[in-house]
């Protein structure tokens, strides 16, 4: 399944232009004056792990998928979700899908920074998918992503989705033991 680009733009620049046009008689003696003012419209701050309903839904769907294959489900962990949120926000900020975070950090680095004492971890990322179900379908279709979701060593998960300034949603699923 191929991702689609979202229609919603989260952050953008808006320009307000005012044009002062004199009467026709004055145009001959005094050309029109044009003033342009740019106003920065900032994207809203990234939502915290508790505000990530689609991310929580994604973990529920991954858990159901695992259970349908005879594996134990995953428990949501706010520290793991915070690591996911950091990665989704970073990807959205550079508008590029990557596992490497700021300064070359890895998922393990992000989990450690959030205080999660991991032994093993895995990470799936995606861009452009419009729903948790679509992300799951994309990962199921990819052997490497599917393997991470079905690894029986993982017992906790966290996920996040953050839209870039262009509107592309960036998804991250982190799993750990």
C-alpha cells in the first residue's frame, strides 16, 4: 500500500499584503505605494504521549496482530512513547523519514534518555499514511517491519505521529523489553 500525501498543512507562512492605490488622477503624479508584511504562522506544539490517540490506536492494532499470531500483546509505556514522539517530531522537522535522530542518536539512545532500562529494542517508522490501520498494513507488507512487530522478545511499546510543515504525517513505533 503506498502512502498518500495529506491535505492538511500544520505549519506555514502566511503573507498579508496591503496595497494603497491612489485615485486615477494621483497615479500620474504619485505612483501607487505597496507595503508587504509577512507573518509567521507557527505549527502547533507537538502533542505529548497522552494526546497521541492515533499512536495509541496503532499499538492496539499491533497488539491484536501479534495476538492473532499466537504472541503476547504489548503494553503501552509512556517512556517508550516519549522516545517515539521525539523521533516522529525530528522526522517531521526535517521532512524526511529516518531512524537516526538528532546528532546521530538511535532508538536505544532515545529510550535510555527517557529512562527506559531496555535490553533489546526495535523501531518502525513510516511517512504519509493517513491512519493507524494503513500504517499497520504497510508494515505487515514489509518483511523487515513485520519481523520487528512479531519479535516475541518485545513486551512494551510506544508510538507517535507528528505532521511536518508540508502536512506529511511521520509515524514511529518503538518496541522494547
